[in-house]
C-alpha cells in the first residue's frame, strides 16, 4: 500500500504506468505487472471500485525489478526479499554460470539432426531441478531476447523466481523454430490449443477432485497425466496425417 502521504492525485493507473515504463521495457504488459504484484513485488493502492493505482515509489520499484531481471537475471524471490528488507537488491546479484559438466535434462536438444517426428513425441525428462534465466540460456543456446519474448507471450513460465525442465524444452524448441523464422508471437494458436486441452483435462477429472474420499482424489493427478498424454498422441497423429496430405503433391514429383 502507498504511504499515507500520497494523495490520490499523485497516483496513476496501470495505463499511465505502462506509458512511463515501456520506453525502457518495450515488452512490458499489464499481465506482467499483475504477475509481479502476485509475486509480492509491488503493492498498488486499490480504489473502492477495485482499480489499481500506483505511486512514484511503486513505479521506481517496478523499474528496479525489471532491470534486475533483464541485466542480472536475479530471481524474483531474491529481489522481493531484498527490497522488503530495504537492502540494495542488486548487491552481489550476478548469478554463477552453470557448473562445468552439467547438461540440460530436457529431451529436446538444439541439435538439428534430431528427427522432427521423434522430437514431437519425446517426453520431457523431469529432474526436479530449478534454473535461472541465465542457466536456461546457457543450456539451450537461446538468446536472452528470445527468452524474454517467450516470457512476454506466456510460453516461458517463471515460478518463484526460477524455471523448470519444461521451460528448457520450450526454450530449446523455440530456438530451433526461430531458425525457420517462426517467432513466439506466431505460436499463439498453439498456446490456445494447449489451454483448451488443459480445460478438457480439468473438466474430465473434476468429478474425482470433488469427491471427499482420499482414494478418488489421489487418482486425479495420474488420470490427468494419462488423458493429457492421450490427447498429445492424438494431436501428433492428426498433425502428421495432415502434413502427409500437404506434402503428397511434392513427394509425387520426386
């Protein structure tokens, strides 16, 4: 909450906030601001009707957070804790490089020789490790500009200041797609399809989750994974089938 010394006239809405910050951070969006609020990095004033209002201190704090993300790749959790303690959040913030000998655990490799159909069906090897943005870049070979674009488009998800094995797969795959001129903004249809698939899974397991007995509730995660896997198999088969039809005239010319 803003200090009591702030008058309502000194507070600005999210649109004005974006106009102030977007010249320095072109990819900044309202959803990103709300995400940072959810992570406890800014605490806007709320009007009686629920609108967010930001003070100059809020805007300066957000600019500091965004700079540390872009320049130091500091986890949001660390930035938040240091800001809340009144410390310099950039002190000793340069993260270590990935230790020599460590390799990516993602099954999707930037290696161009990998068979595309095998890559489509290949599962992510989940190690449970967490990675900073710099580690994701080092392990996948993806440029930080591409990673930030993936974050802005909702493909790369930061949880508690870190990224997981699925983020490695997304980053490595996006890097390979970029070689063909396909950028994250071109993948909105895929994101929409994935969200609809998740809705289908959630709707299917809802009866299990709503039951009170522990056995039914324990079945829900495994059931969800099974349904998602079947949906992905179905999608892969459909894409390959339609791709075969698309390529048939060219293959016949050989």
